[in-house]
C-alpha cells in the first residue's frame, strides 16, 4: 500500500527526468568538460611537487578520487531548497502539509526519482569508464558492498542537510543566498573539490568532525581502499551513521518547530 | 512617423528603472544582505580552494598562489557586468515557459534592452568588491609595477573581458527559446566559466585553441591579465580581446533576439 | 465612411507541433521523434474594424482568439493573408506598431512588479515619449474616473487582482494609443470590480475614441461593452455583426419551462429523463423539423428551447397538454450567453 505510493512517486520523477530531450547530452558534455579541467589542473599541480606521492596520493589516485567525487556530487544534486523556499514564499506549503504523507518524506520521494536517473546515466557510466581506464587499479570485492551502503547513507544525509537549509528559508524569506552558501560549504568540506587528504592537518581534524565529509569522503574511502580491514571500515562508517541518526532527528525537529512558528505568525 | 531612439533615450530609461529597482530591493533588506553575504562567501570559498592546494603544492605549472589569486580576482571583476546588468537571463526560461515573456513584446523599445533592464543585481557588487581586493592584494604581493597607464588599461581590459561573460550568458539563456529544459545550458555555461580562473598554459595546445577560438573563455581573465601579470609575455590574443569581445557579444545578441522574435507566446 | 483602423484579409496561421507519446517508452521515443503535425489555428479570417469601435472577440478556448491577437499585435506573422493596423503591418514593424497600441492580459501584469504604479507610469512615460502636457491631461482624466491616490502609491505586488487590472488598463491607455487589446480583463474579479472595470473601459473608449478589441468568456463584458461581436471557433469565423443581430441570425429562440410533476411526485433523475424522452417523442411526432426544439431538464423542470421561426409556443403547449398535465409554466427570452453556447456546440448555423 504505502510502498505503492512511494514507488509511483519515484516513477513520476524518473519519467520527468527522462523528458529532458537534449539535457542529458548537455549535462554529460558539462561533466566531461569539468573532468578535463580538473585533469589538467591537477596534472599541473602534481608536476610542481617534489615527489610523485603527496600525502599518500599519486596523481592517478587523486584523479580517480576526484572523478568519483564529482559524479557522486552530480548524482546527489537536489533542488529541495528551491522547492521548499518557493512553496514557503508562495504559501503553497499549506497545501503540501495536507498530503497524507509527512512533508519530509514527500520531498524526499518526490526528488529521488531524478537522483536514480542520474545514478544510472552519470554515475554508473563514469564508474565503468574509470574501472576500464585505470586498468583495475581499484580492486572490487566487499568494498563495493560497503560503498553502496555508504553512498545510500550519503544521499539521505545530503537530503537532510538540504531539508534543513530549506527550513531556514521559513525565517529568511530568501533562497538564493542561503542555497549558494550551502552549495559551497558542501562542495568544499565534503572533499569534492580538494581531497581532504591535502587539507592542512589542523583544518583536516575539524573537517572530519563535520557531517559534510561523510557525503563524499566516507563512501569514496571505502571504495578506493579495498585493503582496509573490517575494523577500519566500521571506524569509517561510524561517524556517517552517527550523523545520519543525528540529522534524522534534528531535521525533523527543526522543521516542526519552524512550522509552528509560521502557523503562529499566520504565514 | 520616425521613432529613432538614441543611446541617450535608453540610458535615461535604464537609469530610471534601475534607481527604482534598487530602491525597492532595499526594502527587502534581509534578502539583500543574505544574498550579498552568500555572494562574498562563495568567492571566499573559491579562494580557499586555491589556498588549500597551495598548502601542499608550491605552484601550478609555474604559476604561484598570488598569480592564481590575481587571475581569480580578475575573473570575478570581469563577471560583474554580466552579474549586475544581465542577471535577468537567469529568469528567462521561467517566463518563457509559463508564457509571460509575451508581456515584454508589446513595448515600442528594444526587446533585449527592455527585458534586461528589469533586473539590476546588486549582489554582483559584492563579487566586484572581492575581485578588487583579490587583485589589489596579489598586485601588492607580487610587487607588480604600477605605471600611469596601468589603471585605465586595467579598466579597459576588464571591460573587454566582461563582454565575453555577458555573451556566454546570453547564449546559454537564449537556448530556452528552442529547448524545453534549458537550465542545463546555463549550468554548462557556469562550468565553462570555471575555466576562466586558470592559466590556459596548463592545457594542451588543442584545448588552448578551443578555449581561444571556439569557446573564448580564455579571454575572460587570462589574456587580458597578461599585460599586468607577465608584462613581457603578452601574446597577440590580448590585443584582440576588445574586438573579439564586441564581435562575440554581437553574435549573442543576434541569437537572443532571433529566439525572442520566434517566440509565439505559447511556451514552445 | 472612415477607413478601417484594423484590417485582416484572409488571414491564416498554421503551427507545427510534435506528436508526443505517453509513458516511459514514449518519452524515450520522443527524444528522436520527427513526427510533426500541422495545426491550423486561424483559418482564412477577414474583418475590418472601424475607429472607436468596441469589438467583442469571442470563441471557446483554443479557438484561435489569442493567435489572432498575437498577429494583430505583431508577435506572430500570419502564414497567409495580410494585416494592417493603423497603417502599419504589425509583424513587420513590431516596435512602431507597439507605439500605437495598448495591451492588457487579465492574469499577468505588465507593470514592474516591485514598483508603485506611479513609478511604472513614469517609466512608461519615457518609453512611449509622452509629452508632458498629454501625460498631465491623461492623469487628470484618470483622476476624474478613479481614485488615483488609493492606487498609485502601492507596489503592484501588494495589490489585489482588481487593483492590478485597473492599473494595467490605465497603463495601456496612458500613451493614448489608437487601439487597445484587452484579453479577459475581468477574469477572476468579483461582481463589483467587474462593473467598475467595465465602466472604466467604456469611459476611456468614449473620451479618447479608442478602438478596443476585447476577448472574453464573460458575457457580462460583452453585454456591457460591445456593439459588435466576432465569433471564432476552430480557427474559422462564425459570426461578425452587431450583437442585436445575433438572435436574428441564429433563430428566434425562447425557452419554455414546464412542471409536469405534481408536488407529491419525486423528481429524481430517472423520472426526469423519462419525462424528457416522453416530451421529445410527443413533439417529434407532431413537428417535422427536428431543429425546431431541444428538450432538457433542470431540477424538476422540463426545458424546451424553441425556434419560433419554425414552430410556436401555443402549438407545443397543445401537443404536450394532450399527453400530460402541466402544473406550471414559464417563458423566457434566451440570453446572448445561451446563443453563443449553442454556436460553440455547433447546434446552430
């Protein structure tokens, strides 16, 4: 019954995403251009280094990491903040709240169809290409299992962060400024633009305590380090799971108290 | 009846609209302040990315941290006119798809002008401010010479470079007149603009030519910065910046207008 | 006689549209589809509109009304035929034409959203290069018709729909255009506001002798404002004449309402349908021309729409009285609205 409700929402999202006639090609070209840019940038960066290995990473390690990171970010791209902000500004949120499904779940399942399409159309092809090009530099085994599990958590954590930022729009009456700050914070502190391994140690210690690094850094460490022991893997997963639990409760709580605020003020 | 309208006519209207627009924006102070903070914050994080790289690596293909900051600052400055004056491009697809673009077609003035005049994006000034600070900081750190002509030349070069940014934005937004989901074209144009922040010497010859002649992103910061950054290594492309910029802007204007005039008001 | 201010000669407009497919497989198919079909939105329409006229341009949704308006305002170019508006071919000289016309779309304001209306007017004054004196005169005229102080200093986005429409109409007349196009100006407004808007339009038309083309679905607008109406459906022109000619052209219709049930009987749906059938049969066996009457039911009444050119009320009453008792009856003139509805439905012509 309720599975049907969700699956039909997901199907609608998939259908919608496939309507993009040329968009898929344009997006792919954009992603390739981005890869081209970071390839040349990091090649030039490594050319200036004294040794081919910097902070335990070679140029090809860095590239593999960054390619995966960008396609992870790509697949997890969400419009939740814009949706929420607009429906708050227009007052439509009052109607959305009448649905027979919690607002948070509705936003999640409404958007996830697009994420699934992106996973299939961008992440999977990218991953396959990387495996072929890197000629088996990444060993596949149980690490794949951990990666998939962790990437799933990343998607949900990313959603919770977006949902909380969307909730902030209830107070600010503005979307662009709030959203852009979220985008750059997530990009920088998740390790999507510069691998966290290259961060200065003092900053690295702080960044590893934040939830953002669990979005990109955690799943990628699990995938790219098949040599990790089970113990190491669970140590990596622990902060992610902790953040998942914290954000699960906090995002719901924050939304509910904010909602009370706007209903009291009469929208 | 001859209704030839000169540049003064347009300037007067533009000034009037912008003054009113800014006045009304000031009444939404929270939005204004948060957008401004968001803009500067984005620029700072962009710079932070460079800073992080340079914590572990001494240079990028012979370009040091300060030189990179100069290029970054220049690219922000040259992006300012597009951000401030042509920001309504970002709304174009929305008004085209919901059919309200038609309301711009009934005025006896230039359609492109009328549409763009509607929005003046103040937060672009935040970007401008950060760009100026970045350039001034690196200019000082690099001890670059400051001649009597440096400032006018810098303004001239920044303005020339800005034409490319405007043109690229026009072209990307105009795609909505033909495509059903044109947001991706705007995203692509943003990705392309990322190339402007880096010295094109890090690329191979093919890409360099591509970025010069096909998608002239290298003119947004790299070529026009050379007279200041590497006075002795100025290439012929630098001198071409203004001419090529006007040409590219003209093309983008023509494409935009062609799309707008083909618009039938039904949203495709 | 004066020459027409707008002239359409055999105007036709065709569009090419993509045939879309349904479902997941369909949308993938559409990615590569070249399957187009031609739609004729406006089909060989001709008309002359005289200066100072208020013309109601009517038709069901998708009839081709807005396509015609877009051609008259220069946004679309006809596939065939020619249009002249105030001595200009609008689609060749769009900006020049724009100087002489005003346009209002009921649902979307053309004023600057964030600005008080007076500031929008000020900008429009510059855009249309309105002389100081003409502008003052116009504002004085406006002041004599509506309460300008209440309207002008509020940002458009804070206005009610009615206020916004009022401002939009004022703005469209500001440069004293020869022609004003009003597209559903009273849509979504309450009764009081509707009549206020109609008054305003009437006043401005009278004061400035402005030609007005009005598209609407509201027959109240038509009755209040138009002497002449043009009806279009599926791109073809069905009617172009004075509103008083409408009933003449499409027959002299009256509606006869009968109560055939006593107060005790229950008028449920089945019973009413039965009665409709019965009356239809009775009339059918007596009147040979099947277009002379239409039988329907409304609540507990049987309604018979009669064309008095083909039959008459007394005969109809007689036929029915032979078969059934009539408890009560009313005779009504048919409204313009019903005639037009019948035209849309293809019941007439």
